[in-house]
């Protein structure tokens, strides 16, 4: 994909993420790693290819959507389970 087209797509994705408003940088940018199963990585790559953006842009979008939902009170259900762990002597 041509660089100018890539920049236009990235800009459009950022516009969607920010609700049409430019994102305000709130401080230092910190890289994070995420562990995914191979099928999830394949799905992520397919999504990025379909959108014409990088894997990184899709992950940013997904995390920002989750955090925006969290601010709106959309929180996942959490359950607690007791787990027994066997220890070897």
C-alpha cells in the first residue's frame, strides 16, 4: 500500500478511535506486549489486512474501544473460583 494511502487510512482509524476528534497526547507513550494464541494472531492479521492498517493499529483501536466502554460503565462480569494447587515435596 502506498505511504500516502496508508497515512490516510491510519488517520481515518485514529479519527474513528477518537470519535472524530484529534487525540490529545496525555504523556509518555509506553509499549506493551500481549500474549495471543496463534489463531488469534491470524485473525488479527486478517483484520488488519482487510482494513489496510497495521496489526498495531488494530490493537490500539481494540484497547481504546475497551477503555472507552469501561468509562461508560460497560464492564465485563468477573467471577472468582477457588483453585487447589498440588505441590511436590
